[in-house]
C-alpha cells in the first residue's frame, strides 16, 4: 500500500482535468472545508521563488527548421508559484502553436459529454456499494457525511470517478488552488491569438481512468480517502510544487518511479506518452519551420518510456533548458 501514498502526485502531474475540477457532470457539487489536520501554515514552509523565477522543467528539440519546446506542467499551483522563469516567457513569445493535453478553458462538446457520462455511471442498475468492499464503501459514506453530503451521493458513480472527485474537493480545500502551468499558458494563448492544439481529449483522458481494473480503481480510491483523513494530500502537493520550483530532475524521476503498479503506469504514462510522441514527431516533420510550445504533465517526460527518452530513441537531440 505504501507506493499508493504518492498516486495523487502522479494524477496531478499527468491529467489536466483533475486539478481544475473540469467536467463535474452529475457529481456532488460541493467543496469541502479544511480539516484540523490539514490546517498547515504553508507560507513559512514553501520555498520562495527568486527574481529569476522557478526553474521548472523544459526541453527543446529541433528538426528541419521546426523547433519544439517541451514543458512539464503541474495542474495546480500555490500562491507564490508565479512569475515563471523568463525562459518560459521568451520561448512562448516565439510560439506559433501552444500544444496541451486538453484545452481546459473549453467545455467538451455534447458528443464527448455523452461519452463521459456513460463512462462514469453504472448503467446496469447496480450501485457503488455493490462494486467495492464494505470497508471502502463505509469510508466513502463517512467522507460524504463529514462534508455535508448525502451518504449515497456517489452511488451511481464508478470508483475511478469518485476517486477523482474526492481528490478535486480535497485540493480545493487546501492552499494549492492557483491555476496550473497549462491553464496559465492557455489563457496567454487565447489573449495573444496563438493557435491551440490538443494532444488528447477530455473523453480520452477519462477513458484512461475508466479502463483501469476494478481492483486498481478501488485501491486508488481507498488510498485517496486514507490520505484525506490523515491530511497527507496537501503535503504531497507541496512536495511536487517544491520539486517543480527547483527543477529537480532526480526528484521528478523518483515521483515517476514510486508508483510501481504496471497496469497504472501503462495506462497513465506509457501508452499516452507514445501517442503524444507520435504527434510531436509529426510537428517536427511538418517542414513549416514553425515553433511549437508543448505543455503536458511533468511526469510524462522522465523514465524509460517518457517523452524525452522516446524522442531520443527516434534519433532526436533533446536539450534540457
């Protein structure tokens, strides 16, 4: 169970929709208050950003006159995260395109919303109670009651969605509620009329979570509830933000490697990384001599199956900035 204590970090660094509370269709619409053990004085503990800004994670790769900047995002941040280092602003100023996992400033279209509703809800008349253990369901009921919701509020929803919704509510109750790096640049792109391209869709991201086995969904849900009850969630978010501010490559790799479940890694990282690299390679071979500024979750870059290594394996030179 120990390696699941860090699974929320993986989600925040990998899935755009989590930290932003996007697509809360049919879910209990309530934010939770901080519990006593979550009341932490963050200001004195968080590393201060220098005038140059946080180093973060950025790489550059070029081919036939086309240049691609690769930026590792965190999807939620804290009050002293910005301004970013000037290298990000300079690189973005050159960009013809901003590439993101999904454009979270836009709601999914009606077709995607239908697909997403079908994935998140039981359609056979069964309820959450029939798909998880008595112990897990009791923890879910306790969470809902403590936060002023009906004990059966999640009954029509599948474990992966409940897991994500509890994580979202817990994040909103903490101090780390500022916009993530992806949203920061999305807003700048819309202001400057920079074209936005999506490497994934809302539905495809949800499909990844929905495809996880029933056992894995429950294991992750239980871990999230335990972390919430013990006050670990905001501690973990602070840890990942500290890593980003320092631009600590080894710490990022450690976060990537700490969740050892092969099913989780394949679904959340490997398969998605391969698909993203296919698109990035398409940009590099466009022969248009344009600049792409790609912002995806930071955990998509490190490791043997990370974006950096996959591009290197294809013969591209990837330079850490």
